[in-house]
């Protein structure tokens, strides 16, 4: 069974994503803050993560930079409500980070899952993380 970390401070978004992935037989690890998500990574090994950017405390970009130290092969897909967001250089070149960013509300969760699965495959094969 695949495991996914869902990091979003909005409980309704977290629950919606959790329900979708659970229905598709993923094991879901929800977290409401980057700090909580980092604690989860201390004892869990998810295959992928959906990461919100604007969070209380540490933001999503900083979370990814810290999380990669704990779980270097974790695949990330960013979902944000910030329409002006673009990947900063610090995370854009990382193997695990999808170049495709999803705007919230996410209307096509199946597409999100497919992008995450492709990113997981790139990380497991040592790809450079570029291209879609």
C-alpha cells in the first residue's frame, strides 16, 4: 500500500484530500503544520506528499527543504491557494518536487494523483526531476 503525507492547515482541504486518497487505497498521514509533518517523518516513511505553501509557522517550501534531509526519496506535489506562486530555485531543481503546481481548490484530484505517481517513479529511478 502506498503512503501519502497531506500537509495543509485547512482541515476541510486536508479531509477532502485524505478521503480521496483513502478511497484509492492509499495510507494517509495528515498534518496541519510543517512542524507536525516533520514529526510524522521521524517515524513514518511516506511515498509522496501533497504540500500547501502558506502555512502557520514554517512554510511549505521550508518544509520541503527540511523534509528532504529526513526522506531524500519522498515525492512532492505542491497545492496552493496562492495564484502568484511559482517554484523557488531552492526547491525547483530537486528530484522529488513536481514542476506542476496545483491551484486550490483542486478540481481534478485524479490528475493530482497521477502527477504524484509520476514523481514517485522519477525519484525511485534517480531521475533529475525535470520535465513532465
